[in-house]
């Protein structure tokens, strides 16, 4: 039986900023319901790739297909209906309730009159409940903790009813518990997801597959237990890495600085 095509396909993505080549022709895919982690050292091209995947940035070469359609042929409104993008500080410092922040996810779906409907309100309430944030609905987002705010941002993405979820460092500035809660929540939604992560152990635990970038190229692509090996990680990050199995069988890494040369 032939496997269904990936929901997301990116082929030959290349981009430079001035004389700096940031991406050198990378290819990546994400199957339906798959969580794919983009990892690599600073400057490896992770965020640039993510920006291209929702056409915030137009690549110099390559193309992105979503459900078999070239993103370049879709209107901005249609892309916003299909792709949700989430960052750590998505609400900024605007005074709004958590419910109002989540309602922003319904903007791409508003009708010709531009008014939100009862259906929109029901979708927002459902998204808040799924994210474990319904009790925060009436609170000002500026008063929320980092973990609470991240739940609201996940709810906003869910309210958008996207086919694809893109996250750029969703665990930044969160404590350890909030980091795990946020990624557990994302994974539980079974949405096709591409997430940029610095923490390799979080990637190993919550991603079905990881794509390792270095120097704007894909150095490895596969299940975390196979890809995140000591030799590759030590080489790319210039650290000494040791891999261990956690009690649940998940591969995790221990790091220490390499001795100085000479």
C-alpha cells in the first residue's frame, strides 16, 4: 500500500542575507500528525527555515508545498487559515483578556462582514479548554505567568483550526515544568507540527523526528534516538556528549565542555 504524501514538503530551500548564506538548499518534510523538531546551533538556519515555511520570508530558491499546493500560489488569507505560527511573546504587551487573545486566531475565518459569530465564540471556548486555559479566559494576558501565557498562545493556534503548526522556540523563558507541559500539550493535539528547539533533550522526548541543521545544511534527519548520537552532537555543538536512557527508555544527553586544545 502506497504511503500518503507528506502534508508539508519543502524542497531545495536556499537563502542568504547579504553575503551570508543561511540556507544552502535544504529539504524537509512533515507527515500528517507528525511532530518534527528543527535543531542545530545558533546560526544554523532554523528560524530562517521556519519563516520560509509560512512565507513570511520568500526563499531565493526552492519551494514549499502544503497538502500538495505551492505556498506561493495561495493568498495570505488562505495561508493563515491553514498554518498557525506561534512564538513565545505572541500577544506582545497589548491589554486584552486571554479569550480576546485566542479570538485573534479566528480572524482568518471571519466572514465578509468582519464580525465574530457564535460559532467563533464556541471554537475559542473549546480551544481554551483543550489547552487547559479556560479558567484564564477573563484575565489580562499581561498578568499571566510564562507557562499560562504559552497555554493561551497554544489555544489561539488551536482556535485557528490549522493544518500545520509552526513553533519557534516555544519553551524560551519557561521554567522546566512549563517547558514540558507546553510540549506535552502540543504533542497531544496530533497536529502536523514543526518546532524549533534549542534543548536537544526536549526534542528527543517530544518529537517524532528531528532534522539537524548546521551551516545551513541538513546534517541528519530521522528519529531522535538514531539521529542525536554522541558523535554528531559533539561535533556540531563542540561539546562532549554522552547519551543515556531515561527510565522510560527515551534517549537523553549529558553535556560537558571539551578540554581546551593545547
